[in-house]
C-alpha cells in the first residue's frame, strides 16, 4: 500500500488513524471529509487532517447528492428498517464509499480506509460498496486491525505527534449524524430497559415540553416532498427546515432494539424528525393514489429495499432495478398532506391529490351515492362461491367454536297483548 484515501470525520479516532496509517504502512495518506448535513462537518477539518500528517485533505459538500441520490429513493420506496429506522447512517455509507473510490482514482491511490470497528454494520457497508465499485482497491480499517487504542491513549498518541485534536468533551455515546437523522448508541443505552437520558437528544425537545400543536402541509411530486406550507424548497432546505420544525415539537424520536447485519441485537436511539414526518405523509398520499395491488406489492419492495440498504447492498443490480421500478411506480404520488405536529406525534389529518383514486360518489353514504347496491348481491354470490363449496363439503361449521352457550345471556320476551 503506497497511497491511501481515508474517510475522515475530523474526530479523534480518524485523526489518530491518519498518523497510524502513515507510520504502520509508510503510506501517503489523503483524507476525504464528506459533508452530509445535520452538522456532520466539523470546522477546521482540513487543517486538522494536515496536522495529523495527511498530504492532502479533500472536503466535499455532498448534501444535495445525498438527498437526491440516496434519501429520495428511500422515501419513494418507503424504506424503514424493521419498520422504524429511516436508515440515515446506512444511506450515507454508499455515498461516502463512492466518493472514496472516486478520490482514490483521481489520486492514483491503491487503497481506501475508514474508521469503523469490527462489530458494526458500517464496516460491511464501506467494504462491500468499495469492492463493488472497484475490486482492485484495498480496504483498510485501522480499528479492526490493531489500532484499537483507548480514548486516553489516543489523546496521548495525538499530543506526542502534535496533532491538533478536537477540543470537544468526550460524549458518553457513539453518534453518527447526517441531515436524514442522528444515530446514537453505547453507554447507558446498552441496557435496553434504561430510558434514554435527556442528553441523548439534540434535535428534539422533550415531547411534554413542546409548544402548542401546529398543522403543516407537505406537497409531494413523484413520491418526494417538494414544498412546505405551499412554499417550494430545494431538497436539502426542505429536510433541514422540517428537522427543525418537527424537532421543536418533539417529533422524531425512535427507540429501537435492532438486528445488526453481524448478528448482534443492538439498542439504538434515532432522532429523525423530517424523516418521520415525510415517511408518514408519503404513506398517506400513497393510500390515496396507488391501487390496492400496488400498495400490497410495494410493502414487499419497501422491506426488500430497507433490508438491502441496511445490509450495504446499495450498488447491486437488484437494488438498481428496484429503484427504477419504484421511480416509475411513484409517478402518480403527487399532492398534499396535512400533518399535525403535537407533543411528539405527527398525525395525518388530511390529504388530496390530482391523481386521487378516491371517488366521493362511490364512497358516500349520503345523497349522490353512485355505488350500485343491487349489484353487490351478484358480486357476493360469485366471491363467496369457493367458500360455500368448501364449507358444504368439508364441514365448514367445524371451524367455529360455539359461542352462545358460554356467554352470559339475557332474554326479554314481548308481553302477550290482551285484547278486550
Ligand atoms: N445502527 C445504525 C446503522 O447501522 C446506526 C449506526 C450508527 N453509528 C454510530 N457510530 N453511532 O445504520
């Protein structure tokens, strides 16, 4: 290994990794810092990389590409891992991996590196994505192959080498952040019975301390949000604005015991105000604009996309094909959704669409009902035919446990009416 491109956050671990890679491999180290929003970009990061011994430090603002190329496909697909996790960390990994590969090519590097441990999902995502894009690149993870220093050792290691280390307090948690969400783990959270302490949260207020409820309107086009309260916003701004707004109402906290790819159950806390509201609103609009069969099939697609995204398989042919299917299927998911933000909850209170499949004349019980009630008789006769046949020949009544004999019962008889 002669030249390596390291995914660099500017934190203590990756700062030490710059020096460690240089000393251990006598390699030239180029760092890559990707701004994926949500406060992921630390100030002075390039200077710090150089002070740690990097020969060159790239800093890339990839927020727009992150939202357009990764977050939006996940929204369209309704991708929530195990039904709850909006996949913030998982979605950013393939983007960062791709940029690592592109910078490696530009730099003529023969390896890339990342600061993941050997126990999590992120190492798998980086390794698998990098190898999918260029199998000739070596992937090095210092934390996985012996760098493993304690925090105090890392500080000492950095001070000895004159590395400008970040002057932040040691967080009791391991935190990953981007504009789609904050992921928090370790510390007291490792006991799944322990309620998350206040200091876990940075984007959401305690729901009991939220201000009076508000109602917002999210506008969608082709399955993705494009406006807030009638105002068109660019994709990054929309997510950032909604994070702030929904977070200020305590919306977006997720407490999840999740199944990691490496076989471990792990307690995770997420803060994802925009993601929670957008997914809920998107689902409500799908209910109005997609057919019953599309909705049923898309649940399968959502689960498949979520699992594969979680598992780091973003760059597989199947996933690319599914994203294409979803993109065309979502063409009609257009309209507006009203959402009420109320002390930690986001309730859907209204939806409308030019492509709505909801037909008031068919649905109403009031005057103007256009549904043909008499036709229901013929429909039911045919629909119920196989069950009638089966029940008649195979003692269908035997599937029902008798109820009446075991129930407390009152019987009132009509009094005899005497005439004359
Ligand atoms: N469990 C989540 C995932 O695998 C989040 C991991 C976040 N990493 C962290 N250092 N907190 O996507």
